[in-house]
């Protein structure tokens, strides 16, 4: 089946899941955007206010920043797919609760299985710790922070899948920490190199 159609079916299922935590307090399901056949999958933590309003991930300041960051390394939304761990915005952008993460994770797993990306880029501290802990909320606190692992290629096991993970600084963080911009560009060159190598295999 076509990836685009499969993702649309899963998105519809998620939207119809009345038991999914945070549905009651959010305005829209924020499922994903980009190329359904992308070799790079970006995964963030959760939607913000703008994303909740529009039902699309990364449309606010962080989204504009991500677009600029991608264009700097010769990529666009046509080359990547973007999703979040949580498909609904937590109220007032609070941290997700353990039960919320557990309930939302299967939807992200479905997206990964459909897209089959060559590389997953975790955006920021939270998403990075989530993947390194194999989605186990209790183990997330024990994982290293983004500053020490960004740009480092890791082969990990995630929900029974072998994944090539490359942690990146969150686009929102780079708005306030412009000195991280060169590091982000260097890390993305590592991502591109990794994908080129795998495509040749």
C-alpha cells in the first residue's frame, strides 16, 4: 500500500481514538507532515500552541527556524517527514505525564513502521532521551543530555525495531542560542552522509 494512504488511515484512526489522553484539552490532532517516503524522520516532543491551532507540526517560530535550517544544508520538507511523540498538545505546554507518553507512543511506532526511514533525528533533549530509553519514561532521566550526544550516530533498539538515531538540537533552542547554529549544520552534514552511505548499500 502507498505510504501516504497508509499514514492517512493511521491518522484517521488516531483522531477517532476517544481514549487517547490530551484529546479533550487540545484543539487538533497534530499527526505529522512532509514526505511519506522520506529517508529522514524528525521527531519532536509535542505540539505547541500554533501547531495545536493548525493541526500541523512545526508551524510556529520553531517551524520557520527548522525550514531555514533545512534549506541551509540543501534540504526541504520534500526530503523529510516530521512528527512528535505526542499527537496532542499538553495543556500550557507542560511536560507529558508517563501515562500520556505510553498511550501516544504506539501511534509514533506505526508512523515509523510505515515510513521506514534510514535515519531518525530526535529533536532536542526530551525526544532524544525518549529514544535512548526505548520509550521507557522511568529510564529517560538516566539518559545523557543533548549537549553530549548531538550529532553522534547511534544504532538503537526501539520498540523491537533497529533504528539509526542521530540526536539534534531542537530548532526552538537555536532561536535563543544562535551559537549552536554551526553545530546544527555540522550535525546535519553527518545525517546527509549517513543517508548517502546507506543508499549506496
